[in-house]
């Protein structure tokens, strides 16, 4: 007994979609415009505009505090759910891994200039 008609129709439909997508992709690549010239206006992804000079490093204290808050909150929720698990091993595992995560987050905080180690 051969494949069901719906299986054949599905396979043909998928093949048609894939082939049509490939044909459209290749046609668009050949028909698309190519910029010719030199200078900053002809660099990729500029859209013909002059490239403005790069600004300095952006630093937001609020982002740092929000990221640290999320780390502490997730750790507290995981630890609370581990305590409800009933087994005494899970709170220890979450405390150890959470402690390492908090240590990494605090070191990241210090590296970004948000705090100082005394």
C-alpha cells in the first residue's frame, strides 16, 4: 500500500514552497541594485548617508541595578521553590549555584565601574 494522498500533497506543497522561495531569493539577488563608487556614502549598510563619528561609551547605572535586581530575584525564587521540594539536597544545590551566580554578578558589577572592592 502506498503513501496516503495527504502525505503526498504535503510533501509536494513543501517542495513547491522551498523551490519558490529559492527562486525568489536568486531573482532578487540578480535584479537588486549594486552601489558603485568609493567613500563613506558607498559603505555597506549606510543607505547613502554620511557616517557620523562614533560616540563615547554608554553607561547606565539604572541598567546595572536592574540587572542585579533580576539576578537576586531569580535566585530568591529558585531557592524558595527548592525549599518547597521536600528534599534537603535541592536547597543546598541552589544555594551553592546561586552563590556562584551572585558572586559572578557582583564581580561584573565591580568590573563595569558600579562599585569598588575595598
